[in-house]
C-alpha cells in the first residue's frame, strides 16, 4: 500500500516557518523556540521547521501531541519538516494516490523492504538505484527510517524525502539529482 504525500493538505494550511539552523550552529538549544511555535499553532496551521539534521526525537514528542509530519532532505545539512495536526478530518482530506515527487518527469518504481532484516533493505535499495534513469523516482516502503542509507544517498547525489504518517509506516522517495550517476 502506497502512503500518500500530504501536499494537498499542506497547501490548505497556513504555514508557520521556524528556521533553527543558525541557532544550532551557534550552539543554542532550539527546543523551547520550536515548542513555543507549536503551542501557538491554530487548528489550520502547519509548522515548517528548517534544521541542519533530521529531528527524529521531535517526531515522537509532537506525535504524542497529535501531529503528523512530512520530511524533506534538501541537502546534507538542510532539512525541512512540516508538522501538522493529524485529525481524522484532515486524514480524510489527504489524497488516496501515489504521486511522484515534485519536478519528476520519469517513471516511479516501488520496492517494499518491510520485514527484511538488515542489511537486506539497504542492499535492495542500492541495487534498485543502479537502474534509475534521469527523472526517475524510487519509492521505498519501509517500517523504519533507514538512517544508514541516507549518507549513501547523499554521497551518490540522490535527492530523498521521507514521510512517516503512522508508526511503522515509512516511505522514502528517492530521485536522481544533477550529480547522480
């Protein structure tokens, strides 16, 4: 089962942007600033958080407060995570489709690595990437975030986005970048 991207839902929400990259580089703890922004969110708002790394612990903290998230890895030290209320009404508004990532013109290939023991998921993903052509997207269905895979993708010049709409459901969209082989 393909997991839907929340693009249509996010487009309907007012986005509150918080960029903590400079705070973190200066050694300042951004948690209080992030939580102040979260506490100020209205029911039709989404937090667009920019960080120099994927804020994985924040997923659980805000998940307990009823927030779902969508993650985009823009560059090695540039991540954007949108946090939005995960209400049943909003979930019903989310499209039941499997679109390719933005700016994709090629085909979308899907592999399901759920249930495989490491290192098999990474091996299958890296093997599948060898067959990607410019403009293609590889959709990977996984039950957890493949933390060791991300540096491999970055090193090879691939662009990747991850979302986790529910515990145990992770979707990684990988597409060729300009520097990809």
